[in-house]
């Protein structure tokens, strides 16, 4: 019987739960969309990678652990190993792989965007992921095939045309002889794909080096011990993996970004769902208060307290299941729409067509999370409903006045004081451990003290003039009359605003600290480097020096080994760092380096080196077993060719971002390994000429597809852009919490209007106009939103100040107050109040006067 009464009540009064369902739907839809996108993108990447490598039985790769240990940025496999692999018994086909950046140049000689990727043609069909669409494959040097998508977008690159391309060694002319597709897709990635002939591969893609990135191997049917035979043939300097292992690792790496993105989105979805708890709790608390007489009548007719409690929980279960199912479907629709409308965005620039993948785990997770959150939120109101006595059926008051109890007030005050004390203690002692307790205690204190704060806020608003007009006074009276409901409604907004303010203020402080710290480092004014640490053509040197405004320039050799104190160099631990070589006589004039102690740069001899002074960062500097090497210490340098040589630190220099930490002379490095590559050109310019010289360098390097020009302070700009972008992205996602909070305010006001129907009828009967009634509802919504905004701003700013000052403000630079952002957030809080009042105000104004007065 109670089940029938409950379900009929839901059908008869759906308005009670509409906004609650919308809030749960919004949160679960966000969670569903995030999970579906993560699975879809991950599965698509994995499937594409697996399909591209399905014919691989073994793969020869660089020793990545050794490359990482020796700071080799672009590890490769010697080209001669391809011929070695062909002679191994059981090998049917060998396909070396090499890819690199290329630039398609327009008629004016400028590189088109986005930059292209060049791929060495693979002859064996089973190992080749590309399929011929039209024309033919490149059969001679100077011939290329372009992906069909690019050929459609840019007809100048279609088969039969001749194009200019920028390569790793300069401008070249290419004849397009065919169009291809990557698997069933137009291309791999978001940029053009260009398949080049093996006669051009090393020159165009590898900066002239006779090296491959991997060597793929297909075995004869039934070939045994293929991997073992390959390992024995190619030696221990490279890694040989089975086809299954190679595919598994490649597919896992391809899906890693999708998984990270999905996890990040899911976190924000859970934040939104956490806020839903307050909205659902507030809804059922208000509904229970409104139905006091109904519940009491049920008790009088024989319903037990347990039956009443179960009836309320059943309502929550129905609302949770329906809302979660709706959210699940909405999230799937959202993911499908994004996958079709913005495939590049969904696939993180990969360009792949993403196919939806929905696992049972996603369905179960979304349904359980949404339903459980709704049920948890309804537990306390359900127990409160069970306390309704039969005699209360005679009463007409349904207002919750329990929010300002003394016990609750004392608990809230105590928790708030403990939280504040913990945060202040972290400030005074610079001890981060207190930060683990302060924010949670402060947040709990605000929740418990919320009704008292709402009452205080109502009184303060009245004193500040909000109570002068009759409509404003009604709004403040309603806020003070039911402070618990107002506080619970505002809590949803408090969480969202708190997180936004905290991320903005703390993130801004971290950004400013990092920029201030990095700005102290010296370095060259401008640098030219390869994207993949490839060798840079040496013919650029004289051309750079000839540019007007260049004061001095120098080549930097790198990517050739690792340096470490004795012992650590053999174990791969300790203070291990990359070395570099240059003309030390130009260390100050071209590289902008500053000597702190020891020999002058020009006096450094064979077997000696200069080291950046990281002592302040790593707790040492100098001999005597310091944590980081210093003047007079020995350094072991392990070169890429296997040679090990000892150097003595004779010069300490300021930290610089232009070069690696250890510097030796060019002659010293070339005496050990004549093939050490030039990986960077650095230069200083005349005052005020950085912009003009950079433009000249951009024009000079336009023909080289792998070269980039960057200023010495590029890290500062990168950090600024990175933090600003991260803060904006996080705040945009946290905006979901603000939207959910709007549902909460709308829901509360709609329920409050239902509760006060008779009161509204009487007010209209004594002369209140519809306009005044709407104004009153609007004022109440603005008050609730302002309450949430003020609490969120104050608490978020306080926690951000304590965290930032404790963790990063070691230099006395001060905390960066985001005044403009705080004003924007406060104004947004008022806008939230106005927007959330539109539906309730319209609903209140439509009520008939006589029907409202007769409402029981």
C-alpha cells in the first residue's frame, strides 16, 4: 500500500523533483560522457595501432632505458642493422621505419599549417599501414605520395603536381605521384602525411643521419625462435621485442592520453555530483517539511515510522534511477555528438574517426553513482519524516526552524576555529602538514555553521538597506525564517565558487612565483634548435652571423651522453645530468652565461669543465661530498660511443636555460667523439633588436622543417601561457558545479513557493502586484547566491593564501591577489541569482489569488 501511495505521489507532484532530477542528470551526464569518451578514444587508438602493426612478428628498437639514462633525446637504430636482420633465418621481410617533420611550402615560400609528417615508404604490404588510393607509390628519389585528405583540402598536393617541401636539411622539390590513406582513415594525426622514397628518407627526415627509429620484422610462417635469433644477430646495443609485446606497448601508449583526459573529466564530474548531494538533501528536507500533515495523516491511519521512512527512500530511489538513466543516455548522446562534430578535438588532434565504445562497467558506474548519491542525500530527511507524529496532522506549519540550534552552532564554530587555526599555524611555521587538516575542518565548520551564517547574512543585508523596500524585506525575512534551507542551497554554490577561487588564486600565485624564479636565470637572447634534438646543418652558422643586429653567435653540441659524479655515473642514480660542448671563449658573449667562481671560461683546458651552480636548489655545491658537485669535484662523462672520460670542475656559473648544466670545449668533446652533433645555435643581439632578428631567423629556418626559433626567456612565456591555460580550463570545467548550483537554487525557490502558496495569495489579496512578487522572489534568489558567493570567495581566498604562502612563498615576494577575477566571480554570483529566479518568479506570479488563499 505504501509503495502505491509513494508512486502515485511522485506522479501527482513531479514538480517537486524536476530540478533535483536535472541536477543529477547534469552530473551523471558529465560523468557518462567522460567515461564513454575515454573508452571510445582509447579503444579507437588501440585498434588503429594494433591494425597498423598486425603484420609485425618482431621489432628492433633503440634501448630506451639506456637512452633515457644517457640523455639521448632522439634514440635511433643504426641503419646497418636492417641488412643484418634480413640475413637472420626465418625472416620474411624487414621494414625500417623513419618519420620526421616536413613543411609544405606555398607559392611565397612560407610553410603551410599544420606542419606535415613524413614517413619512409614500407615496401611490404603486410607491414605497411598505408593503402594506395590513386596513382602509384614513390619509386625514385624526389617522388612522394600524399594522404588523400590533404590532397582534397589542398589540390596543389594531388597526384601529378610538383610541390616545394621544407626538410630537415633544407628546401627540396617533390613530385606527387600518388595519394594514400592511413588504414581506413584519411591520414594519421591532424597534419598532412607524406610518404617519401628511401633515397630521400635520411636526408629529408633524419637530418642526414644513417639511422632508423625502429625496424619491423615479419617472419616466415611457422618460423621458430625468431626473436632469439634476431637478438643474437643484432647484439645487445638495441632492444628486440616480439610482435605481441611491441603492439601491446604501442597501443597502451596511444591510449594513455585518452585515459588521462577521461580521468580528469571524471574528477570534475564527481565534483558536480558531490554538489548534487546538497541539492537532493535540500529537496527532500523541504518536501518532508511541506508534507508534515500528509505524513502525520498516514501515521494516524496506521503507517509505522519505518514505513514512512521507506516511502521517502523509495521516492529517492525512483528519482535516482530515473535521473541516472537519463544522465547516462544524455552522456552517450553528448559523446556521440562530439565524436561526429569535432573528431579532432575528441581524438586529441590525432585526426582519427572515433567510434563509440560503451562498456558494462560504465553503465553500472553511472547508474550506481547517481542512485547512491540520491539515496545518501535522502537518508536524513527520511529519518526526519519518520519522527512526524499523528497529532501534527492538525497543524499547518511546515517550516524547518531547527537550523540554528545551539549544539549545531557550537560544532560549526569549533570546527571553523580549528580549521582557521590549522591554516594560520601552517603560515607561521611554514609546515605543510597542517594544510592537510585546515581546509577540511574549515569546510565542515562552514557546513555546520551555515544556518547561523545565513541568519547573520539576512540581518546584515537588512541593515545595509535590503529591507527598505517591502519586496526586499520579504526576501530577507524568508531567508531568516528558514536559514537551514537557505544555507543548504547556498552550500552547492559555496563549493563551486570555493574551487574556482582557490584554483585561480593559488594557481596564479604558483604561476607568478615560477615566472619570478625562472626570470632570474641567464641565457642567450635567441636560440635555434631542432624539435627532435636532431643535428642542425652547420651551414647556418655564417648565415646567422650575417644577420644585422646579431652581436655574437655560437654552436652548441649536445645529445651525446651523460655526466655524473664518480659512482653515480655507473649506477644511473645521484646527480646525473646532460653535458654539452661549445666554444667556451663565447660563453659570455653569445650564450649569456655568467661566471660565479673559478677559472674564466676562455681558460678552461682539456679535461676541465664548467658547471651550473645548482647548490641552492639541491642542497650543496662544492666538494666534500656535497649533494650536488661543485668547484674542484670530479665528473664522469659517458659518451654515446661508449667512451668514459673524467673531467674536473674548474668553473661554476649561474644557472641558465640556454644550455645543459655541464659545459666542455668543442675540441675536447670532438677528440672523444668526432660525430657529436650541433643541436643548437645561440646568439646575443643588440639592444632592442630581438624582434627584428627573430623575424630574420624565422625566414632563414623556414626551409628546415625541424628547426624552431625561440627567445631566451621562452620558458617564462611558456609558463605563463601554460598556467593561464590550465587555470582557464579547470575553471571552465568547474563551471559545471556552478550550473548544478543554479538547479539547486531554482529547486529550492520552486518548493518554497509551493510551501508559501497561501501566504502568496494573501499578499496578492492585500495589494501586492505581480511585479512586486517577482521582485521579492528575485531578491531572495540573489541573497542566496550572494551568500554562497561570499562564503566561497572568502574561504577559497583564505585557503589559497595559506597554501600558496606556505608552499611556495619562500622568497618574500608576496601573494598575488586576483582582484579582477574576484570581482568577476562576485558579479557572476549575482547573475546566478537573477538567472535562477526567473522560473520561480514566473511561477509565483501566475498563481491565482483565490485558489492560493484556499490552498491547504
